[in-house]
C-alpha cells in the first residue's frame, strides 16, 4: 500500500537485533549514562550565555542553601520531566513509541495485526506523512485511539518479550539525522540537567504520555531514574492463565506469568497532574516540558506552591542540527510568556544537541 512506503527507508533490512549496523558516531548509551554534572553546575553542552541554564543554576543554588529563606528540604526537591521533545527527539519523524507501533503493526513479518489495528496504523502513518506532526493537526482523539491500538498490537507479550522488542527498535536509525539510533537520540544538554539535579539531591521523575514500560527500558537505566519514579501511559497486566476472570476472582498460580493486556489510560494533559498527585503525593518544584500538552503539569508546579518553583519549556526552534518546527516553537514561546514559564531555546541555548557527528540528512 502507498502509505507503507513511508517507513521503508528506515525499516528495510532491520529484521532483528544484530543483523543491522550503522556507523554509530553518536554518543553511545553507555557514554550518555556516564555524563556527570557537579553540584556547582559544570555544564559542557550548553552555551555559556544561555539565560535558561543560568536561571536554573541560580534557583538550585538558592533552594539548596540552608541559610536561604527559599531553602527546600531534600525530601521535597522533586523535578518532573516530559520525555518526547523534552529529553529525547520527537520529530524523527514522530514519537519513539509511535514509530515502534508502526514497526509492529505494519512491518513486523512475524506478526499479523487485526484488520482494525492495521487500518488504524495506516491512518497514523498517513497523518505523519502529511506533515501533521508536530504542528498538532492530528484528528481529534488520535492520541487516545493510537494508544489503544498500540497496546492491542503488543497485548499478550511477556515483559521479557516486550523488552526485547523495545531494545531491538532502539538500535534502528533515526530518520532525518545521520549516525544516530533511536535509543541514543537524547538531548545531551537536557541529560546534563537531569544529572545536575540529581547531584543536588533532587528526585527526578519522568511524567510522559509514552507507555510506562517503554519509558523504563528507554530512559530509566540511562538516566538513573528508578522504575517507580516513572509515570506513563498504562496498559493492564494479566496472569497468562487468568482468562476473562476479574483480578478479584483469580489467584496467581505457580505456573503463571504476566502478559501485557489492553489500554487503561493515556497520561497526557490534566492526567499528568492527577497521576503526579496520586503517585508522587507531593507537588513538584521544577517541571520541564515542550508542548501545550504539558501546560497542566507546568502550571501545577508553579501554582500555589509552598516552595519557590519554576517551569521550563523546551522550544523546538533548531532546524539546522535538529528537525525543528518554527511554528510550534513560536506557539510554545507565546504560551510560556502567558504562563510565566522559562523558555529553553534548542537553537540558542544548546552548544550541541546529540554531538557534533550527528547531522541533518
């Protein structure tokens, strides 16, 4: 079908981990994980005149100083980060999990999707091809409907099988950028922010619309964030022998194992706030996002907070080193001005994004 031509260039020949290779000149996941920033904030990947990182350093210095009236105890130093477009590339050409979903539903020779899932995956692919991302022109409710179809095509997998699938996809090349794999496509300056906050005894959470197990595999170990500090979109888990029985009527047996089930809830917009309140139980003092979908989380962080708090918006305004969107960046800058958030310009504030060996194709 015509839409299947869209991903052919990046998916052809990638049948299994180890059977495909590229000249991986980007920083490896091991090297990204090893990035360290001292308490004083010796940032390497930010331009020295970047006002955003200066504002962050001044804030952290103030709230970690016991003699400051704005001192925040360690147990209340909570920072929340969105994932796609905040910590990792989201325009290659779309979210990591959406590209992996298309890989499963349309290009996995070992899997036959339902007719409904195949048809919907083709619609998602055609919307991306039409350039309706990241400008927010997707049909209404596509986020939720895609999440439902995504969970459907992975339903029945064990945790180990799903982890293998995610890791296999992570080694595939990013479309539009040379020498970069999906699993390496983290913004190095934002990795430094995470490490800097951790060095200053902040507890970092990822709060994203991405599937929670994907988040744990893709970002958890790399950023040294514990599994229970990751909040994402959820699918149910079932015991393999459970059948249609409700959890209240079924006991896990010695021959059982867990498998993935169907969609529960999409962790976007206001749901991010509700899940922060339920799972963290405390109001964050720092928040980082990249789109209007993060409005609720960013405003929740700085509204009626008993501590001094800040929210940051990452602007996708770099079209030379990154697959940026000037129109989205302008809209997010306007939204930031209206709500009192600090903007981070990828174009002006980042000394590098993925490393100098990663280029636009």
